[in-house]
C-alpha cells in the first residue's frame, strides 16, 4: 500500500479498462444508470394522477356553467351562488354540523371509556368482549343502519313491543339525534382502536416507575396512562368528524324517512336525480371536500404522522392489568349490555328477519318463518348478478389493489427520499375524499378523459373507484410491514449477484406474504361492503350488493334486504374477524 | 504486488452533508485491511461504495485493472456485477431459507445446476464446520453460527473481494475473541482480499496487516498495523489506536522537547522539529513508570493519584501532574493521597501533530 502521495490522477490514465458487459457508449451508460429512477418517478406520478383523478373534473365542473360534456363552457361562480342560496343545502349544512358533533361525542366517549376498561382492567371475559365490541367495524354501517331501523325505528319490533308491554315507546330513531347516535355507535370501535394503540405506545416502564414509587395499579393507570393518551383525544375528535361527514348509509336509511338531509345525502339525492344539475352537484362536492380537508389537515397537525394510528389490530398490551375482583363482573356486565343492545340483538334480529315474512311482537314467530326472502334473492337474476359482481369486484379488484399497493410500497420505501415523500403523500390523498365524492368524481372523469367511455358502466370502473377509496387503508397496513424488513436482506441478494427485481421476488415478497394476505383480505372486505362510491357508477349490469340493498330498502322490501345482508355477513364476517383479530 | 481495490478522489455527500471527501486508497491483493474509526467517520459508507450498495458523488473506483466506478465516465458497475462478498452487520440471512438454501442461493443466481450448487454449498459449509446445521433455519442458530453462515454465503461464489461490516460487533466478548482467531484463519486459508470495517482498535490491530484510520470523512493515517500503533502521526491517531495520553504544547528551542501549557517540558525522541511550532506528545499509559532515581533519558514529573481502578494484574491510575491529567497503567498501586514522581521515558514520548 502506498501512502496518500504518488497516486496517478486517474485510473483510466493508469490503464484501467471497462469490465465486460459494460456498454462502451457513455450515453448508454448514463441512460442505464438513470432507468430505475425514471421508472420509479413514472410510477409515482401515475399513482398521484390516479388518486387525484376523482377531484380534478369535479373542481373544474364546479366552476363552469355547463355540463362537462357540452361545448361552449364559461368559467363562473354561479354554481356556488346557486348552491348557497338553496335552502335545502343550508339546512343540510346545519344538520351535518350537529350530526357530526353528536356522532363524534358519542363515538369518542364510548371508545375512550371502553378502551380504558377493556385494555387496562382485568375483567372477566375481556378478550371476547373486546372482539364483540369491535364487531361493528366488521359489519358495514349499511347493515347496522338497516338492522337498527327494523328493530328500534318507529314501528320497529322493539318500539312496538315496548308500547304493548310498558305503554311507552322509544324516542324516534328517525331524527337527527337518532342517526347521530347510531353513527357514533358504529364508529366507536375506530375510536377504541385509536386509544388502545395510543396506550400501547406508552412505554411500560413509565407505569412500572409509578408502581415502584408506590402507586396502586389503578392509580398508575389514572395518573400516568390517562394523561398520556389525552393528546390522542384531539386526533380522535378530528378523525370522527371526517368519518361522520363521510357517512352515507346512516343518514340515508335513518334520516331519509324523516327527510333529515345532511351533505352526503344532499349530494346523493341530487346526484342520482334523473335531471341532475352537474354544476350544483360539483359545487356541493367541492364544499364537502374542503370541509373534510380542514379536518384532515388538522389531524396531521394533531399528531404529525398520520400513519401512526391508522393500523387497525392494535398492539396488545403485555403488561399487568388492574385487578378488579368482584367489581369486574359488574363492569363486564355493563359492557356486555351495551354490546347486546347496539350490535348483537340488532344483528340477530336482522338474521331472524331474513328468515321470516314479517315480524311483530303481536304475531307468533313460528307462523311467519319462511325461506321466501332467500328464494327471492337467489331466484331473481338481477340479485344473483349483483352478488356475483360484488365477488368479482372484491376478488379481482382486491388483487389489483394489493399489487398496486405493493408496487407503491416498493417505490416508496426503496427509493430516494423525494419519491418516498411523493408516494406517501399521494397514498393518503383519498383519505380526504368522501366515498360519495369519489363516485361522482370518477363518473365525471370517465366523461371527460379520453377512453373513459369504454370504462363507464363496467365493473372495471367500480374497481378503480374502490381502489382509490381504500388505497390509504391498504397502504397504511402494508407500509409499516415493509419498513420493518431489514433492507440488508435484499442487499445481500444484490451482493450475491442478483438484480433488483430478483431481490424483490426472492426476499421481499416471501417475507411480506402475511402482510400481503392481510392487505388483500382488507381490500376484499372493504370492496364487498362499499356502496357509497358505487352509487353513481353502477350500470344496468353492474350493480353490487350494497347498491342493490339500498334500492331494495328504498322500495320497502325489508325481507330481501335482510336476506342480502345475511349473505354479505356470511361472506365477509369470517374474513373480517380473521383480519382484525389476528393479533 | 497488484492492488485489488483502488480508490481515487472518491467522495460521497448526502445533500449538503459531506460524508467522505477525496479518499485515495489502494488495497493490495490478498491483504487484510481494516477501515477503522469512530461511528460517523464514514467507514461503513466507504465499504458500501466499494461494494456498490451506495453510489459515490465523485471520483473513481477500480478493481484490479477494471474500472468499476467513474463519475466522469458515467461508469457504475451495479453491485450484482461486482462479484464481491459482503457480510452485513446484521448478517442479513434470509429467514425463509435454510442454511443450505442461504448458502446455495448465490449459485442459483449464477444458474448452476441444483446438484452442483448443493455440492458446492455443502463443501463450503463443511469447510467452515457448519455441515451439521445445513437444514436449520437462521432463527435456530446462535449469533456466532449466524455469522459463520453469512461468511459461508459470501465465500461460496468465490468473490474477488470479501467486505465485512463490523461482523463481530453482535457477538458477546468471549465469542468475539474466538471469532477473531477464526476469521484470521479463514483469511489465511482462502487467500482472499478482505476489507473489514470496525470501530474496535483491538480488532483492527489483531486482524489486519493494514489499517486505514478514518476521521470525519478523510483518511487520518494508513499503513501497517504496527506502524500506526508505534508511530501515530497525529494526536487523534495516538488517542484512537491504543488510547495514548496526549499533552499539547509547543516545540522548544532544541527541537526535541515539547513545552506544555504549564511551562513544564517533556523530552521526546528525535528527529528534531522546527522550534516554536505547535506540537503534542503522545505517551501510552503502560509506558509511564514510577520514578526510581535511576531512570535514563526522559522527563520526571510529580503526580497525585485521583482514581485507582484495579483491572486484574494491573492498576489504571488517573492523576494530576503539571502536564495536566495523565493515565498510568502500573502493576503496583500508588501510595494514597501522597505526591509521587513518575517517569516519562523519552523513547516512549512520540511527537505528534496536535
């Protein structure tokens, strides 16, 4: 080895040659070196284009005076003036506000208390109660709304039974308060998971230190854990606002009969109307986008990184629970009562309803039991087709979305920081687009983008819309798993002589398999349940279960609706429980 | 002797942060070279540039007569075409493959028939005394075994160069000693060029024929291990390799004595330097003795012991002197709370750049 002195200035000058296989042209070498980066940028930009595609045509439409497909459009603010002057829009805004406020309070309060009780106290039957409490995430809000309306609605079974036996009925479910409470109940599990994961992120040593300093387990929980999860409260409130504004099934089914309109149902009613006013609908959608945007940006500031709390499943706490003794049975019983009233009885009632022609406390159940509802559903080609369509969309679309998520992850986490930021940012854009707006946006996009006409009315457009809608959820599930894999294992393939593609196929793919399966199942279940984004996109031959159920319910065909709900539950519930309860 | 690796003016920066700056380095064929330095000095980055896991921002890299990287010529041979072995700090064994599959996979990439690659992989496992573990999965192995498998995996395809990124740092102290001896014997029996990254000077001294000492992205000193230890060029080199006491000062009129801040001079061995230039004296703790009135050429200073640590057979004594705080390694404990005289032999006092 020579010292720092005496080196020739260049290895080329010293006679170094290009190894075999390296192109002799400098331009070719430059291009070869840049190719992987060019590919990544191309994918990242296409992903961005896909995920913002529902928004752009909408925003454009809201500022022009004629429908997108007509010539001679002029820029105008007329759509917005017209919108703000519409009294039903004004009342929808006011209703949305109260709906979101009450729903958020219910969801946050229930989620907070339940998380504290079920995650920190040593209760009898804790695990079972936890899964039961989380059940509404497995069931779509659509099904929950249907079952509540059949059971607790005016003229529902419980209402009539109470009137007959106790001489007083239930407060009217078909009201702003009723729908807000149901919406809160249906999103309480989300709040629960958020608080549970916030608790899981608190290092166990902090609590241990309090115990060592002489605090009882209960005191350590109240004095250390509760204050530390308080910052999550703000995040939870903002998240619930978004969920409530996004909510379509509950306002449609519970609020519809009482003519209580919120923004999403305003959009739905005006959007599917026969002579729909494109400008007005777009303007309303843009207002909704802006509202959601405010809360999503707020969430970002509340916690910094959005992904920290988005993975469902939550870490299980492996630390000492507060011993409860006999009081534990009382607490468990109260939680069980809540679950029975909000989830268990309504679900069972729905199942029962699907097997009967009519249910009333005044008629003996044995006289109304029948298989007619299922016969109707399975005997009518349009219904069977909607089930088959849903399966195709869920399986094919779910696979496609999983592949897209995987590529997105590879491009994000195996690339320079600029690309990573772009992909991550793109991946979370649809979080700020309500499902119904995704539907309208894609509908408009198919009108104005070239080639879009081939897509409209096909199952492919549903798959695209669903993929956009759930991409943030899938990405949030897959991303962290990908980050956990030590990149050295792929580099080891490279060093051993394998190209980049080989390192991904030989190492990343097999190691990521459990996460990919989870990601696919999540897409499957989500696509199966989705109805909001589909309501503007399905054609005569491409109805899905969700849209069919909505139509049947609107027509008052409760039996077949219940039967379709049961079919949905049978096909999705086991998978959903497998995905969410794996830990 | 030809050079297995040549680096010319290699630099690497991440945005505005320069991690490596103008590195010139030649690694002789068949040598065991250590890249030594504290964390953050850029040693692992340098290894990654050589292995192709990272891309330099400037300069040239050659392997033998082949140009592997050149910023000016837009040459960058990808990692997989460089034919190097690389042992990661985490070992990076593929957890879904058995030991045999791990070791034979590089041969599969090279499209060897199954029978041949299994035979070669088994042969390599046997050579490294891992034959019995062939069907185990990585998680069933101890840390030491994992390290051997990682080395087997990177040797099986006969790379032109073996790169090791702190391969011993995940082993406990006892195992590390054994692994060190084993690594040395592997190097000797395979006759391979090895480049090792380490922050452990004892590891570098015991394993390598050449040491490249890095500091803040540049080469502080490089040369044979013995030379680095016995003739450190700078205060940093003296402190990092063999942890010397360093006394900063100024060269006296005789060009040999260094006058410390307090006015006391320390006599060093030649050659004489320019009087009045800034200089420092490095002296190893074990070279300092208690004075006995019969000491020869050197410097005697008063010493008050402050802390005494028994290390087993030796005492590490830290005390104050007019030269500042000094560390002494001695077989005898000093008398408590009393000033004694210590002797700094001139031949052990190395003059270094401050």
